[in-house]
């Protein structure tokens, strides 16, 4: 007796996941070729082509005039309707990170958690020449493959950390696979909590992979982690240990000042 095959639920879920990966890649980078989209989203060329064509039809993506590159349209902003942004955090942190950037020259960024990623909310990259790329708000990095994510994970509530780890276990990308290895015990988390800061040598998931390193410390709002700030420097400029020696105290002081001001803002509302 012949059996009737049922639609594969996993196939539809996988299609959605791939579509989101493509849209996130384009939105994060600003402008990409089809081959870059394939590499960033880790999907075959024919699949990427079909997804991009669909996103163009839906108005979310457009092809740049006169060249074979693709960029997100303003319509992607509709996806954030209902999302509560950390405007208060950015407003409080801005003067502090500008001051720290002016003191040391290296760019400073503020990031918060979005799902299994850390999203840049503000940065001082445009205020210094000591940067390869001007990262705009919205740029995301895998949570365990960036120093801001490691700092966040180390200081968030255990229940939240467990939820993030469970979510990572369901993903199959290379960053998620490495994350599971790093989080298989509490060694990394305990070390970061003891030191009060996290590091990432030769950041792999930036616009210039391997060329920068970073140091991050957590930001708190009334005792709960609200995000992280990072100081980013050229990996070839100095060893990571030297950068920690030079910058971590000022980075911690800046984070403490921001956290204290956030607490005052909270009390006044």
C-alpha cells in the first residue's frame, strides 16, 4: 500500500531561517554582492539567488543601480515595529563613550543582546581614524564570538544564560558550533566574572575578519545586565594582554559611570 508523503516541516522552517539569514547579512553589511551573500549566510548560490529575488519582490531588498550589489530598503524598518529599543541606554552612554574614545583614540561601541547575537546600538567609529570600518547601529555579531557577548553572558541571570545556551544548541552554524564548545562548562564564564571583563582576539565576524581585537565590560541597569561596551583596537598594534593592561581600568570606570547614571534615570521615572 502506497504511503502519502507529508510536507516536511523542517524544510519550511529551514527556508524561513535561510531567508532571515540573507536579510540579516544584507542589512548588517549595507551592500553586498551575491557571492558575499552566499558566504555570509552560508547557503548555496541558487538558494541565495531565489531568496534575494523574493526579497526584492517584497520590497525588502533592492539592487543597486549600475552594479551587481544588493542593499536593504527602508521597508525593513517595519520589522522593528513593536520592538522596544534601548534608546535610554544609548542616550546615557553616548557622552561617556565619546570621552573614552577621545582619551585613547580607539573606537568604543555599545551593544545589547538580540536573540543569539549582540547588536551594536551606538559606536564612536566615525570619531576616530583608528578603525577599518564605520559600524552603524544594527550590526550584529554571534554572542559567543565577540567580547560584548561574552561579557553579557557572564553577568546575565542564570536563567537567561541557560535559555541562550539551549537556543544555541538548536543551531548548526560554525559560530554556534564553536559556542557550544566554549560553553560546555563554566570555565569561560567563571573566568570573565572573576576578572570583570571579556576579550576577543582577532574578531572573526566583523567586516574585516581577524584584523581587530576587543575588550568588553558589562553595563548594568538596577543590578541587571543591560548590555556591554567594548574598546576595539587593531590586532597588529599590540598584544591583547598589553591592551588589557592599558585600557581595562578606564573601560570599567566608564561602564560604572554609565550604570550609575542609568540607575539614577530609573529612579527619576
